[in-house]
C-alpha cells in the first residue's frame, strides 16, 4: 500500500459526520478512573494510537492537553482536523 493509499484509507475510516461521543461506558469509566476523575483540567495526556480522534476530542473537552500519536502522520493530521472541527 502506498502512503497515498494509506492516507485515503484512513481518511475514509476516520471521517466523522456526527459529534464525538464515548462509545463504550465501561471503557470511559475505566479510563476516567485511571486518569483520576471527571475533570482533566491541567492534565497532559499522550494518546497512543489516536485513530480518528474520538478520545482526543473528548479528553480535550474534559480539559486535558492531549498529544495524539499514531504510526501514520496522516492519521494524526486527520485527528487534528477532526478535533478542531468538533470543538469550534
């Protein structure tokens, strides 16, 4: 797969037309427990495997400064674009 094909594939996979939501309540409760509560104001989070930015957007909305990372720079770029469009 070429880089362009990979970018196109992940762009399709990560394109969101609805506002971000937490998809799994159990996952949400576990993560909030690990991070220490509902407010993440002032916390820094390194998100490994950010994908399309679902968690990035939600953690940012909860006050965290999130640093998304993924193996593909095109995925990270898409995450930044998706998060910016949902937080405006």
